[in-house]
C-alpha cells in the first residue's frame, strides 16, 4: 500500500490531476470517501464550460479557466464525454446593465477570449430568439459550452485507471502521520495508505483534510445553489447558455440547455453552515422562475421534472487556493475550487504537476501512455441502421430499460462492468432515471440488473453507497 502520490478527492479536480499524473512513471492512488467518483460537489455541477470573461486575469481561477477552456475539444476526442460549444450570452435589459456588459466585454478581450462580441438588440435576438424582446443588447462568447459533468469525471478516472492509477472508494480520511519521510494516511475503517506526496482535492472538506495533515488552517464556505431540471419538450429550450448581468456574489440565475437535451434554471447562491444541506425550497423555486421568465417568458414550472441543490466550496478570497503547503511537508493544497472549477479542471491538472516538480518529485513520462478510452454506444444517439446492426451483435441493446432517455440493458451492464454499482452511479453513467418519469418505470429493472451483474442481494443495492439502501424487502419473488 505504498505510493508515490495520494490524491484525496475524486471530483473533477482530483480526477483531472489523476489523469495528468497517469502520464508519468508514478505509483498514484486516488482516494474518495464516497461510493463512486463525482459523488461530491461535482455531481451537482451546472455543466457549463465557461468562456473566460467573468473574472480578471489577475485571479488564478481566471487564468486556469481560460487555459482549461481550450483543452476540452482534445479531451472530448480522447474520452468521448458529451460536450458541445453552444456559446454563452449575457443579456442586458437596461442601460445600466448594458454598461456592465461592456465592462465584461473589455475584461474578456483582455483575457484573450476568442470571438467575444458586444451585441445589439437585433443581433442578440437573432442569436437567441427565445429571449424576452425587451432585451436591449448583450454579450456573446461563442467559445463557451455545455458538458455532462459526471460523465466527464467518470471518463477522466477511467483513463487514469487504464494508465496505472489505483482508486480507493469508501475511504474517509481520519488521520495522517508523517513518518520516515512518508505520509501514513488512515481511513475511518482502519485502512492505511502510505504516500510520499499528498494532494488535497477534497472539495467541501478540503479545510478538514488540511487540518488533519497539520497544514494551513482555512475555512471552506459552503455556497448552496438550487437548480431545477426541465423536460426536454419544454418550449423554452434555448440555443445558448444565458447569463444575466452578474451580481457581486455570483454569476446569477442562469438558463442552461444541457448537452443531453433537457434544460436547467439556477443556481441560487446562499451561504450555509451545513456541508450536507442539499435541500430545496418553494421560496427559491418561485424566486428563480420569476427571475427566469424575465429573460425567457416561456419558461414554466409545469415543465419541471426534478430539483436538486449543490454546494460550492468557496473561500473568503473568492479565488482558488492551489499551492505547496508551507506547513506540511510534500503536501499540495487544491482548495476553494468553485465556479469555474469544472472549466479550469484540465488546467489544474497541469498546474499541480508543475507544483510537484517544484517539490523535486521525479516526473518521467511513460512511453506507452494511452489517452483514449473505449466509447460505449448509446442507443439514443444511433441511427436506425446503426441500431439494427448493434442489436444483432448484442441483443441486450434491443432491451430498452429507460424509455424516457432510451437507455438499453447493454449500457447498464457496461456501467456496472466499469465499476458503477449504485443506482446513482449507473444513472450518471447511462442517464437511466434522468427523464420525465425520474425512474418511475426503470428503477426496478435497473436494480435487478445491478443485482444480476454484481451478485449483490436486494438489501445490498444502494442509491449512493453507505447508508442509502433502496429496498427493505425482496423484489417480487426474487432473492
């Protein structure tokens, strides 16, 4: 159990770092306290690849955002996650808001954002016809995009594992001791990992991990964002990601066309104390939809298919904290990775690699590193001819389990084979249960496939691991 590097946290930052380090002759372990990767902050990400105009170049998060944005086309070719550069607009509805938009444009030009433009009323309505005709202008950044965040994390980790990184799930770090030049890291259930270098990418709990390692003391401020998912048949579905003119605290309530065809409105930005508070409220729902209808009048609560909340790990500085610890030996902090953390993640991997160089970590590139992973055919994306051909080769593709999202038995089986044995893990990998019925018709069948493929009994299948059992009695006559 001796490693060169231990990465704590398998969200989008930890996953990006793990994949980057898989390029080198290192023995690397990725540690995650949840039952699957991306189950922390990353699972509730809005799925936006930001364009790079919201923040000044002087901030580290802005520089990494701009660098990271440019890396997604290459990553998508290698890893096959859903991604599309649909573009981003900021809509202005008053002269005062238009002045702020002009400032964002100036900042974007200084940051080197590709293709950014100031739009007249006619131009912005041409780009996005769903907008309220009261709009007077805005900004357009065509290099912004949308992505499925959990599939991105899954593919990063799969690539890292293919290239030699190891993964420990359900490993909640409880204790760390520096002994004979290495770190001895203990979990709450008694497992021990030994590593020369440690990278703290623990998201909401990065402050707790830092304290465990006797490193810097800082406070992660959970910033809750409630979001609402709308059915793919909603008439309000836009062409672009639509931002309002931002406030001082956040980028505001957005209207987001998801890469898989549904749409989201949100998030809110409410500082909370409880790092497990993912509740939603009628009050915030009403506020979000009242605001959103000002931007796109056809948005309706009738199209909601689910709601959820995520917690962003903010720091008082508002910037990322990525640096070598000044207090703990061979310990690197990757903390405060809130928005635009997903966009910046590929660049964070490069940045941390350079910090390891500063610590004299030996980085020798592998000659046989393979950037590609095997792609899973998705029935919803296949033509009639392609569907017929694949069903003949594997009849499980002809058994549609999730009708809303057109997910086949073969895709669920493949998810389980790749290590996703919880309902949420299968859901994030395949989209089963993500449609209008939210699993009302497919959950039973999905559980039976998980049981068959893993050998788990009915009372061992969980929603997201640990204490989240789904069933307390048998499925019909099945054991």
